[in-house]
């Protein structure tokens, strides 16, 4: 109990509850925007980037599909239009450019002098096939992400494909040597010259002239380009790499080597190598600041000549023989043996005067095992074309057939008629005969080789082999099946087919006074090929083309104009109608569906040529009708 006036204390349960927190103040609108705009911009930017990546990925996929087998957009080949074209078209354009570049002199300016060299002296060539492959492959390498990056880059700047060129680097060095000799002023590199068995020292001295290292780089860049402008070669002060001491040391060493005969012992035979013979194979090479005396094994072998010929034997490749039953047998190969000249050279440079020269076995490039592995055992296909006897073009057909005969194409390899027959020149046995190009007939070396190409093409056609590239004539020539023929022009137009079987191909070429036959031997595992659905359409009748006398020798080779009175006319050539031709090649392979290939070609109308007399008895220079 409590005393009077006291109050009873009562507990309110709500007093133990936590006090609620005050509501946060609502931020102003401007402050809310300031706090969220970076996040919103980041989200938007990420969305844009994602969209762009997806767009580039989609374009890349579409591009790769639409341009399958063709050069991608934005890919440029030096000197030719390539984007959107197939490999064969790029090959054709690059090959034509290559012929132009191979005939265009390489011109240089050295100080105030201009000099030039023919590309043929450098053995310059453009590899059109490799360049075309590079163009088609551009933009298709790497993983999907790198291909996407490539697509994006090609929007900003084209992807450049350089020409694949080849040339003899030693010959280029030789040309630079010649230009240096003509233009260098005072500078002379130290070295040695050999005259018979005498050593002549070339003393080094400083001067001015071509800066060789930089000049060679400039030339190499120019040779791989599509232009043939004048190239400025760098000129500056030249200091020889050698000093007089290095030259004197090398000269003393060379004189010791030439101090007497070297006795070369091959088995039981001893061959005397005279100092003059040894000197013909000596040379020098600069290594650092030293002049090293060298001895060339091939040149020494040549200098020894006949004495070695009786001791050595060349290897013999395996051959193929067609039997009277028209089957193919392998004629075995044979190893050869030759003096190991590298060992001889090493011993001579060590100062040895009596050298034991070992004989080493030389295996043939194509041995019996290689020949048997090709599985060439039967005739696959054959084709014959005819020609009038006695014409100049027949000489070229026969020469080309001799070069083609016994060619072997390995499985998976591509046959090239131009590469097999080679350049058509007088030095290689070809003569001038009529050819047709750019709408005109004219005489050129190798006229008639296209008939050999047509015969070969048809043999490959009926063998079912893969057609890599061929081009019919622009006008119809009645001795060939319409559309099923092939013209060639060395370095420009080629006939190529691929051996797409598991076995090799042996090409045999036979000829008579009136025909040439190409037969392919191999084994196609039962595959056969034939033609179907031949049709011609869109005929273009032959028109007349008149030439006012006097006319070009191409039109009037027999000087008919001299016999025509004013206004009198005479037809001197018969034209051919133009038309379209189409046909299928059907390839039947056991156990597989038949494969059908469709071919079409358009022949341009060739007009009759008619001369119209003018009363002049003398023909003038070639007219505009000449090609």
C-alpha cells in the first residue's frame, strides 16, 4: 500500500515499441536527373554497341553467303577490278596484267640519268593463280570475331591484295651491279678477279652512287606493284665494307689454292685439276668486314667435263609404256651416281692437294614406287581433231604435241597447257602461223596450238575431269564441236583441268599429217562422262564488211587490190554466222547420283571481207582494220 496522496503507476505497452523513422524528404526533380543520367546514358550506349555488333555480324554472315566463291566487297587487287568476281575472272584479269607488266621495261632514275631493264632479264612473272586465290580468301580468315572486324574495316578502307610476283634475285643483283658500274662515282668495293690462274686484287675506295640496300628495297616494292613509272633510286655517299687488309688476306689465300695441281681420286681413277680449271670456279663473298674465298661445286664440275662424265651415271625416272593391248605398264626407274662435289670443294678449300672424291647415289625424282602408286593402267578417254596437211600451223601442232606427250598429272593436281607447252618462240621450235585475236586474223608464233588445246580439252571433258578454266574462241571454227573447244594465248588464256580422282593421269599425244589425237590414261573407278541436250539459238547471219583499196596486209595478204579496177569488188574471205550454243556434260559415278554441268557460249558473227578497188595499183600502209 502507499501512503495518502500517492498514485499507482500503470505501464503502457506501446511505450516499448520502436519509434518510427521520419519519412525521407522527397528530392527535387532536378536532383533526381543529375543522379541517374550516367546510368541511363551507359545503358543506351551499351544498347547501341550491341545493336552495331549484331548488325555487323548479320552483314558478315550475309556477305559471306552472297559472295560465296567470289571476292568480297571492299577487297582490291593491285591493278585490277576484283570485288564481286569469281576466282577464274580475277585470274584472267591478273594474267592479262601480268603479260603487260612482263613486257613493260623497269625504268629508274639515278641522279640525272635514266636507265631501264627488260623484265624478261629478271625472269619476272606474275602468279595470277595465287593472286586470285589470295583475293577470294581475303576477309575469310580467322575466327568469326576477326571476320566481323574485317567487314567493319572494309567499310572504312579497302583491304589491299598485292600481286604475287616472282623474279630472279641474283639477276636483280646483277642489274644493280651494272647500274652501279655506270653511275657510281669513285666508289669501289674491294674484291678479287681471276684471270686464268692469276689473282687480281681490287682495291677498295670511297665515293658516291647507288645506296644498294635501299635501292634494292625500292625495286622490290616496285616490281610487286601494277605500275611501271620511273623509279628514283637513292643515291648517296658510299663507303666500301672492306679495307685493303681484308682484300690482301683473301688474295693471299686464293694464290695458295692456285699454287699447283689438285689430284682428284675417284675410285681407281685419278683426275688432275689444273689451277686454271680451279680458278674458273673460284669466287668471293663478303662476310661482315672479311672477304671469303669461295669455290662453286657446279662450276668446278663443269670445268672438269669429260673425265667426270665417264665416271658418273644419271638417274633414270620411271616411265609409262602403253602396250599393244592399250593397257599401261610401268618401266622401272634406276638410281644414278655422281661425284660428291660438295665434299671435294670442302677438301680443296682446306688446302688439300690430293682429294679422295666419293661417289654418292642419286635417286631419280620419280621412282618406280611413285609411278606404281599413281594407279595408271587403262585408257580413260581420247579425242581426235583433223587439219589440212602442209600448213605452217601443223608444225606448231606437232611441236606442241611433242612437248605435251607423256605428261603426268598427279591426283589432285591441276594441268596447265601453257605451263606444259611453254612459250611459243622460234628458239623453242615454233613458227609463225595465223591466229585470231581481238577480232582480227594475223600471223604469230604458235598459231595452231589452240587446236591441240581443243583436242586436250575434249579428252578431259569425256574423262569427266574437273574443268578449272577454258575459253572457247570468239568466232566459230567449223573443225571444232560448237562450244566444246578451247583457245590459248601464253600468259593470258590457258586451258586447265584438275585430276579429281584417286589415280594419276598419263597424257599421250599422237599426230599424223592430217590429225592430232590426245589420249588420257588413268583410272576413274568406273566414272564416265557424256554430252546431252545440245541446242543452238539466236543465229546472226553473216554480213559483208567492205574495205576500200589499198587495204591492210591482214585483209589483203595476196595484194588483190592491185588487180581491181575502180569500183570493182572481190570477196577475199568467208565469214561465219554468230549464234548461241548450250549443252550439258553428264558425269556418271557408280553409287552416286549423276552430276550435270551446263555450258553456254556465244559466237560472234565473223563478216565476209570484200575488197573494193580504187584504181591504185600499190597497197598502202595498214589501214584501221589491222589488228
